[in-house]
C-alpha cells in the first residue's frame, strides 16, 4: 500500500480498497498502523517480550 501511495501521490481510501480488494475500514486500520509502536513495552524481562 505504501509503495502505491508513493507512486501515485494522493489516492482515496475507496481507490485503495478497490485496488487491493479490501474494505475501506481495512485501509484506514492498516494506514494508521505505521504510527503505532511496533514493539510492546515490557515492565519486566520475559520470554517473547520485546
């Protein structure tokens, strides 16, 4: 999705949904994902955390 946006510039959510055959809701959900932290914050060192 990111590569498509970089190549085309401004694109509507509907156009992205049509291109990838997904719902508009998925476009908005996945579009917000890069702004979220990629790793969970851990208060204690434990297996599989971080």
